[in-house]
């Protein structure tokens, strides 16, 4: 099993969610986050006083997937969240030691 | 039975009182209910400018930890000003006793604690009409209250509540009441000089702006300013406050005609168009400076336009007013965005940058837009250059008086109870340290 963390541009969330649904991903956790990479931050101006914020809002997706599906998930996110400009985000993949469904106590891939 | 007897006695008294009144050769003028009703409405509109208009406008611009402090200082200042007004403020500005000679140029007297006024007393307007004296006193009361409150924009986020409560009575007494008398009362220095100030460009805006700047210098900068970011915590509330101020300003400007007449109508249309022009002009200047047209820019332009049209309200044609609104926004933008940063004074919410500077633009500009060639109501009997000098003189007197008076009042507070909160209290925010509350829980 793999655990996939993807940080993407917020406006791409709906598109990515639909594309992942289409390949059979049954659930994910979504968090609004802030961070920076090559895109740096943005500038706010109030009556001429400029404040540069070095953190930008992003959306973080967390998805647990079986080994077979994981590669397809990464590919789908990479293609759907892509705008071609800096700040599109990153995808990280971890080995997942275990997963348990709280309601039934099932564990392993059946819990995903 | 007893009640009937009282009623009968009352009727008898009325008949007795009526007889000499009928015999009197000239009946005293009676207020026209229409004018009275408009002036009562205007008075409440000005109250709405303060509470909650100015509270929200200023409050939204502060950081969330100072929201309640900003609003409470304004509410308490306005309340204190109202009480002082009926004790000795009205006397010094518009009292029944006029002094001969130099003293009379600066203050009046008598009428302390409103002595001599009752429900039938009247106050003169600009025509043969009269309005009820209590209405006039109330209307002018709100002007004293808002002027003192405006100062607090320059001193926000660091002045002690107790210091505000001590500063305001001294400042009103030695600065506001004399200037109101000088500009608006018969016998006043600038009134007799022919200065045009319809609704308070000098008395309210230059006065508050300059006093705020001086007090900001006495207080010192906020901790961390300008290196630490201090963005407004809610431009939504600032926008709501801006709306309340604009609507309330019709009472301020059109009410200053003291009647519901054509002059009030002129002030009304000018308060629409100068403000609209100011709002858009500020956003255009932002674009020209390479930025985005902003919400705060819109709000700032609204206030810059309103401030500039205040002295010109009944003294300008609509297109002169539009011109004033545009010029005021451009110059105020330059002051808040460039000059403040260059000189490094911490006028927290730009009380000087917009009210002081916009007031100066308006007071001087009124001399121009008053002229008939720009569609103003002037008859051209006073030459432009002559009127301009009268206007500039009134601005200089106001700046000088406000500076000197604020220094006296400010130092008096600084030397006794101190002006500024403790550094730790400032970092924690004035809401929790001065009032024991938080705005948002």
C-alpha cells in the first residue's frame, strides 16, 4: 500500500477530485495549507504600504491506495493539476505500513 | 374630579398667558416644523457617522487585537464631548453673551449649563427662519463629538483609554470650541474675515487631522511600525463604516444649511458627486501607480471626497465639487502612500493624511469653486485672489491653533498620567489589556 500526499493549486481541486473518482479512488482527505516553493509569495498593498507574504495558499490531498492503483493516482494528479506554470505543486509517495477501518476493524487493502 | 379641576386651572392659565401674547405688536418667530424635522434628522445622521460609522471604519483598519479599543475610545470620546458641550462647550462656541474686542473674536460666554434655554427658545438660520434652539444645540453637539473622535485615528493602537479621557476635555475646551466660534459664530475672527466653511472643513477636518498628527508625534510610533506588517483586520467592516459615513454625511453637509431649503439641496447633490468622483479617482491613481484598484482605495477615496466637499457643500456648483473630489483624492493618496513613508510619522489610520490634507484641499479649493465661472453660488463680488487669501488665512489659523492647543493638552496628559500604554499591553493588544475583552472569541 502507498500513502500519497499531493500539494496542488486550490482551483484545481474539483478537477483532480473528479479525475481520481473516475479511476476508482474512493476517498481522500483535503486540507487548506500555506507554503512556498519556487513561486515565492504575493504582495498585498494597503494605502501604499506593501506587505509581501511569503506563504501562498495551497490544497493538500492525502490518499491511501493499493500498490497497483498508486502509480495511476500519481499520474492522474500530475496531469490534472498541471497548468504549466510554477506553483503547480508536488506529489510525494510513502510506503504505507497498515490501514484499519474503524467501524469494522478490517485492515489492509480491504480497509481502503 | 381632582384631575378635572387641574385641567380647568390649566385652561385658565393658558387663557391668561394668551391674552398678552395677542396684544404684543410683533410675535416672536416660530420654528417651521419642516426645518426643525430636517435638522433633527440631520443631527441623528451625524450621530450615525460616529456610531457606528467611524467606529467601524477605523476599527476595521486596526489589527483584530485593537478592534474594541478603537471603537470604545470613539464611543466614550463622543459621549464625553456631548456632556461637555451642554456644560460649557456651547457657551464658548455659540453662547448668548458676546464679548467686545479681541476676546469676542475667539470665544463667547453665558448660557453655561444651557442657562436661559427652554423648549420655546429659537436659534437663527441663514434666512429669516428660526429653528428650535435645542435642535441647534444638539446638531452642533454632534460636530464637537465627531471632531474629537476623528483624532483617535492618528493615535490608534497605542494610546491609553484614560489618556484619551483626559485629553479630550482639555482639547475641546482650548482647541475645538474657540475654532468653532472663530469660524461659525457672528463676531468670530474667521467668520468676520469672510472665510467660507459650509460644514466644517477647517473646524472639523483640518482641526482633527492636524491635532491627530501632533498627538501621534507626542505618542511615538507603534511598536514594530513600519517594519512589522500591520494590515487592516477587516476591510469588510471598513467598507460598512464607509457606507454609514457617506450616508451620514448628508446630515453633516446638507444639515449645515440649518434649513430644508435650496442651499441644503445644493449641499446634498455636491455630497453625492464629489464623493463619487473622489472614490473613482483614488482607484485610478492606484492603477496609474502600477497597483490594483483596491477596496481600501475606494473607501479612502470616498472619505477624501467627502472631506474636501465639506467646506464647499453649499458653496460650490456640482461640477466644481466633482473637481474638488478628484483633486483631494490625488493629493491624499500622495500623502498616505508616499509622504508618510518618507517622513516616518505613524498616523495609524491616516487621520491627518485624509482629514487634514483633504480638509486643506477643500478649504482652499472652496475659494475657487465658489466663483460663478465654475458654476458656484458666489456673485463674483469678492475677487478670486482675495477670497483665496481669506481661505488660506483660515487654514493657517486653524493649523496654528490646533498645533499649539494639542501640544498643551498632549503634554499636560503626558506629564501627569502618561499617554501611552505599557509595551507589553501594546503587544497583547489594547482590547484585552485596557478593556479586559476580546472582539472575536
